[in-house]
């Protein structure tokens, strides 16, 4: 497992706020809704032992995290995606917990 990244790249967030201005709230809401959907998809995929679906959800979530500057969450998704590629459901479960923890740490930083 890689060294833990910071929860957020403040420069990315500042750039998004400046670029999006009044639409930043909509961007943030879209990210949060998507995040909850991806977490549900990963849980469902693990419950069904569908490691390809888990990998796909982790991959998609990783991309949106990168766009938002959510560094620790992006790293956790990368590691979860690797577990999905390897078909390692036990490792995937561990990474999903890490993702959920990183997401909880991130949420107050976005507001």
C-alpha cells in the first residue's frame, strides 16, 4: 500500500471554485451524488462477488476524485481498482473501507 496522500489538493479546489463560480455548488452536489452511487455499486458488486463490476466502479470513482482534487480518495480507489483487477475480494473489501474513511474525511473539506 502506498503512503497516504493528503485528503485534498487545495489548489485544485481553488481552481474549480474560480472556474465554476456560481456553478461550483452544482459541481459539488453532482460529485457527492456520484460518490454515493459508486460506493453503493462497489458494495453491491462485492456482495455479488462481481469483481469486474467492482473494478469498474472503483475506476469511475477514481476519475471523478482526481477531477475534484480528492487525493487520498483517488489513491484508495486506485488500490481498490487493482484489487478488482486481481479478483481479490478480501483486499477489495479492505480498500472499500479505506475509500469510505477517506470520503468521510473529505466531505467537510469541500463545503
